C-alpha cells in the first residue's frame, strides 16, 4: 500500500512539473522571447510594429492583402500596392529597415539595395533560408530549400546543366522581368546573432528583402520607373539603373536561381517562334490583377488573342 502511495505521489509531482514546464515554455515562446527581441532591436534604433500576442501582424497582413486582391487594377504597371500592400506600407511608414511580425516570429523588412546585396552574397551561414513546412519542401524537390552540405552537393550536380556559356538577356525581357519579376521578395533567417548596418540582430529573426520595391523606385530608375521602356537596358543590366544593386528578377548571390539562364533562353526561343507566325493583342475579357502565390502571376489568367500572320 505504501509503495503504491509513493508511486502515485511521484507521478503527481512529475505531472505537475511537466505542466509547469509546458506553461513556462509556452509563455517564453509566445511572449517573453518576442518581446525581448523587440526590445533589443528598438533600443538600437529599429522602428516598426509592436508585437501582438500570438498573431503579430498576421490579421493586418490578411486584411490589407484581401482588400488589395478584391478588385482588379487599371491597365498599368503600378502593381506594387496590389502585390505587396503590407510591406509597401511598412517601408513608407518606417523607412528602409523596419520590424514586423509573422505571428510570433520577428521579421526585419530590408529595402536597401546595398544591404540586400550584402545579405544575399553572404557565405558565412549567418543568413539562411527560413525553416519551411515539410510539405513545401516535398513539393519543391529542388535546391531552393536546402542548406549546408545538402545544398552544396545538389548545386554541384545541377549547375553544369545551366552554365554551358553566358547568355545575353534581351532588353525587352529584362524590362518585363523588372516590372513583373517572378520572385517579388526573398526571405532569409538569422542562424545566429549577427550584425546588419551596425545593429546586432539575434538568432531566429526572419529577414524579408522585398526586391520588387527596388524595381519600381524612381531613385534608381528615374521618374519613368513605372513605364515599360526596354531601351533603359540598351547598354546592359549594369548601366540600366543608377544603382547596380537595384535589379533582382531571380535573386542574387550564391543562392540565385539555378535555372535563370535556361528560363530566359527558353522564353526568347518561344517568343521568336511565336512572332514568326502570330501577332498578339489582349483579349477584351482580360482582367489586370497580378498577385503572388509563391511567384508573381495573373490572378484571373492572361487572356490573349493570337492572329496568324
């Protein structure tokens, strides 16, 4: 009888200890840790939104995105307010570096071209891909979500297939990629405490690099940044803008898109073949509504009428 009582007491204490640990851990994860990171960053001059329990900025992101996607836009190239409404508002309100929240995870939004290039060129391992959902990893089946030795090995196997020689990108395709880049934002994650522009950033902070904002910035592309002008690339990519770090259609650095040259070559060949036999015009039923689901794409499809030449 005495042994049974001791066993029950031990189990009770173990249960209480486990419950207390779980509660403390939960409070740490959903409140103390986010608020601690927020305090550290704001003490160093980083401006941004305050952390909201559990949701962070999630509700606001959903609200503004839903509102932006609820109706089509005019037939022009001013797509940033529709594609990145929340991030654009954050940059306009707080500047080139701002703090937002993806639920309980802190997210630094960086819209400075030199800082973007520095982070994307990093080879120290400080800035890696954010942790991904296993389902996303399964669906991608490529190198985009790999890290460390797995990424290096897979890249060594794939790279030769895309780099037989350098390919020059046409002015028209470059301008299309500037206005409608497949990748509108690049994500990184601090693997350990690191420094960005003199600011100590703790481990576990997501980094958002909204590259599409640079593509439309008059500071780098002139007052006609929202116009389709392929001639701006007449002297190549490096002389097209006032800052060589302002063009990111496929990312940058050691983790840029491996299929970039192949994709551009394929697009040029397809266009050349089609233009030999057809002329194009937008269908009257076309609805201009670009949005992002992994990549930038037309929300309601792209209705085009082909006329045989």
